[in-house]
C-alpha cells in the first residue's frame, strides 16, 4: 500500500522530468511501483532483470527521455558491466533508486551478503551514492536528481529497511 513517502518519490521524479522508469519487483519498493502504475505522467515499463532495465533506460535516453531504474542492491553484481560499458561510457544520467537489502532492520538473512559489497562496488565504479535510512531524508531526492542530470552520471540512492520502516 502506497504512502506519502512513495508519492513524494514519484512526485520528485516527475518534477525532474523523468519520463521513463523501469522497475524490478521488490517488496520494499512496492508502494513506489504502485504509485507509478497509477500515474499517467511517466512511462513505467517493468523489467524482468536489472541489466535488461539498464538497456531499456539507455534506449529511452537515446530516444530523448530522462530515465530512472528502481531495483534491489542484490542485483548490483549483475549490472556492473552494463553500468560501466553502457551507462557510464555514454554519460547517461541515470538515477538508480535502490532498495538496500541486508542492512540493519533486514528480516531476510540471505540479503545480508550483498549489502556487505554494495557500497564498495558503487565506490569502485565511481558512482555517487546516497544512503537514506530515515524518511526525513527523502527531502534530499530533488537535489540529487538535479545533480544527476547536471553531472551526466548514474547516481545510486540506497534506501534501507529503516528508511521504509520510518515511512510507515
């Protein structure tokens, strides 16, 4: 069920002229995806896999739309090559709203292992990374989205279980 934080996220995406969003299912991001499905202001195309979503975002960008991908950090390892050789090489400004599974507050033990590597992988790729652990931090999203477009780089916005829990 969508809440005010989910709506604020989608409103900020729309306000920043994000015209194409692809999503991969995630329980923590379900409210955001629900709001996207109800919006007629943005093209929402679900993806089967995150690397497929990166390709869709690159195509949308080349077609004149500002893209965004919404995904889990557990698939970050799958998209490293696509991030480096497609998104970064072609300087595609791609905000990545990422549920940071495996951090404090996570209820599924198998999610923890990728959390150990997430920030190191993003750092190795020189991708600006922001970590939201409280609902109040959602106010920073607008500025991050603006910065992403100006810098022409992918940007990671990590949202952990504490963030989603504080948004209830």
